[in-house]
C-alpha cells in the first residue's frame, strides 16, 4: 500500500515583489543565486517589515503557525546565505496563491481592493486640501 502525502496547501500572498533579483556590488559572485520562494518573501514582508506576529502572519497567509515558522526560518537562512557569501538573491516560485482582493478584511496593502480604498482616500484628502480656506 502506497502512502500518499497530504497535498501542499497554497499560501496566500498579497502581491508579487516589485524587484525579483538582487546582486551584490563588487567582484563577481562565486556561486549560484540563492532562490527565495514567493511565500518566503511574503513571510519576511509580513513579519519583519509589517511587524506582524507569526500567529497574525499565519492567519493572513491561511496556513498553520508552525508552517509560517518553517517558511520564515527557511527565508532567514537563505537571506543570511546570500548576504554572508555575497551571492545574488532571486525571488521566484513556491506554493502560493495571489490575493484576489475580495476578502472582507485583507489588510495586505497591495491587492486590488486595498489599492482602490487607498486611491479613494487620497482623492478625498486632495479635495479637502483644495477646499481649505487660505490663512491670511
């Protein structure tokens, strides 16, 4: 009897990175690029850049906290390898699904729904600024 592994659950990702490749300055690197998966990038973005806890990150990415911990640790190891050894870093692949922007509370900062809300807020602020009475 063959044991079939559980299918890998896609991790929810808000947006693909704007820049997918980084190269160190200086002499040419002595090794291949380190590949950071998109879901690893998302864990770094949510935890380190956005300040979410691993539990909050897991809820956002729709996976278990232990899965986020594994993803995050793998990402940090890869980042350290690229920095310490002066290797290029490329972000690609992984088991992920892009946010469609249709959730009630996304909180991601980059999906279509969030961008629409932000653009509406900016338009309102510009209108308010134009309608203010000049001081004088």
